């Protein structure tokens, strides 16, 4: 099918956390994001010029609240809204007050029906004048979100046909790496087969391989559980490090990733399932890897 609308990037991830104070300290002081705004029940952090790339929301059940994608312009936002209406997915406009609270322009939300995950779309977000700077890690961007889906095939087809993602690599019936076209990165979103709908991990891409090595020691010294890595993924070529936040949600640093041209991208590859695909260096994850985090159901 023709591309229904054009993405710019994965804009932000909203996580439910059980202690806002504890999670703010973790993502600010250990991960290296910058706190831009704090309210009684929410915190906004950034790793770019955007007002926020991570939103933390206090909740009794930790996990994934929603994901926000920035589209290329207001016309694409109009096209996306009309597309979701035509697909029968009932997009819902945010009120002016809700958009102002998020420091965004017009925004709307739509639920992916198989996984229940809420997606938010917008074309404008407040830009902060002072450049982003981390005290210890050269974070380049919010990289991607990975979820597990109970109904993998239905979720996968919805992400392709309803949400307009392009597949980069896939394992039939098991896993798919998806990019938000025409954003070039190998994946901004991915989905795997699991026993329930859940968050798997949130990724932050770093600028230097040394950021990975330094993080190993910094996180271990702070008593943080490193659940997988350092290692190298076969599919994207990324060097990775996975670790647990205070609620046991999995976060990732990664360095390097395959990029796709808009017009002459290679075809998606059908990949075998195996240990080497996860880590070319031969590592194995701990039981904590991607094990915690529900998807908030609307």
C-alpha cells in the first residue's frame, strides 16, 4: 500500500513508574537525561533539543503508558488522522490544555488494537534553546521501543498496514524490526511474540563506543542490574548494553545502527532465530532482560 503519512522520528516514550522521585534520579543521574519539567505526578526529561523524550508518570503498575511519534509537518498530521479514521481506529484529538501541558502543538492518540498500545502523533514540540548536555554520556537520541505482543501476527500486520511502518528484518511469527518511514534508522519500533502484551525495552543511542564501556562500570558501581551485554546485534549492527531501572523495566544504550536510504532501501530480510542473532559475541541475557513492564490498556 502507499505510505499513508510520513514520520519524522520517535519523539518520546511515556513510562509508568511506582516512585517518581526514584525514577527521576535514575534516568537523570545514571542514564544521563536532563530533567526539563516536574509536576506532582509527571516528570519530563530530554536527550535532544525537544522539551521531552521521556515522560515518567507515577502509577501503581510500572510499564509502558504510550509512545509519541513526531510527523514531518502539519499536513502529515492531517493525513494521519484521516488515515486512522478511514481504518476505523477512532483517533482522539487532545484538548488544547493537554497539548499545552505536553508543550506540543496539535496532537492526537490512537490505540493499536491487538497489543492495546496507545500511540500519540504530533508535528510540533517545544524546542529548548540551550543544547542538551549529559554529565557523563553522549546520548545522541531516543532510539527505539520494543514491545512483546500476545497476538504477534495481528500486531505486526496492524503496525504495517494501519501505522505505516516499514519492516527491516523479521523472523516469521516471532519478531519484526520496524522503521518509521522515511526515518533512516534500522528500527524505531519492534515487536516480538510473548505470552502477554508488555514492554520489552526502551533504547537510547549514544555517540561513542566508550559510552558503552563507561556505563558498564558506572551502573555496576551503583548496584544496577546489567541484564545483557555488552554485545553486538547481528541485525542492526549495534553494540548494546541492557540494564534495569528501579522498577525492573529494561533500558538500553546502543552504539551504531544500519541506516536506510529513502528511495533505494534494501529488501527486508527473513532471519533465522538463534543466539548469534541476538549477540555475535556469544553472550546470554539474564532472566531480568525485558521481563517486566505491562502495556497500559485504554
